[in-house]
C-alpha cells in the first residue's frame, strides 16, 4: 500500500505559462507541492465538459473545482501569506493585480493578428507603447516613492508575483521595445532570486508565453 501523501491542490491548464502562471508562482513561493496538470490543445476537448465554464485554468481543492485565474490566485494568496498584513493592504494588492492583468489583456490584438506579420508587428508596437510602457512607468514611480522593495507594504505579495509574470511576458513579446524602468527591473530580478521562485523557473517547462 502506497504511503505517498496526496498533494492538496491540482492545477489544470495548457502547457504554457499564460493565465495559470501566477497561481504556479504563488505555490512555488509558498513551497507547496501540487499536481501541475497540463493539457495539449488537441487533448483539451476530451476534458472541457468536466471544467466549470468549459475553460481553464481550474484549481481543484478537496474535490471542488474553482475556475477563473484571478479567483484562483486570490484564494491561494490568502492561504499562503501573500495577501499583505491587513484588509486594506489586501485590497490594494488585489487592485494592483487586477491592473496588471487588465494590461496583459490588451495583448489579445497581437494574437488575433494570426500569421499576418505586419499586423502582428504593429500590434506589438502598440501594446508596448500604449499598455506596457504606461504601466511600468507608473509602477516604477510607485516603487521609488514607496522606498521599499515591494509594490504594497514591505513584503512580497501576489501583486509582486503578478508583476514578475507580466515582466516575463513583456520581455518575451516586446523584446528590446520594453521600456527602461530601473525599479521595476530590480523588483523582477529580486523576485527571481527568491530561492523557491528560482527553483521553479529552473524546472518549469520551457514555453514562450
């Protein structure tokens, strides 16, 4: 009889970072083992009917299924000490994470361009100039004014992990068009050196996005 303890969580998503990566980063930060279940696109139709809303990501906990990437991230952040030190800090962390995800949502026009390289190039330029640059500049000023290493309060939170993931996405998509924001870049580097985050980055499957 096996004595292996079952993991508390199962996280279902595609074999990409995408909208599940924030949850993965939270679990990595907290050093919580989980089942990282990844579907290839061609296999997804066989599993779709089982999932709430017929969408991914989905978190399974105690036999229950939770959809929506930010709902999953909030649930995990509050359970694993990434939700600030009081309710007001949590509200600001939550709002900041929403802001970052709203900005990422503007990248959809790039993927809608399909194989049209000219349209894709134009969409990348617009995303960098009109979405990423304003966001990073605001956050850079916030970090400078805060005088701390983190966006909200003086410890790592869900918002910092969201910015870390957003930065990775922006680098992969925008390359040298990424705005030069030293405090944002420093936060990204600092989070990337957290031992549990560094270990996750070294072992996670290599995917472009």
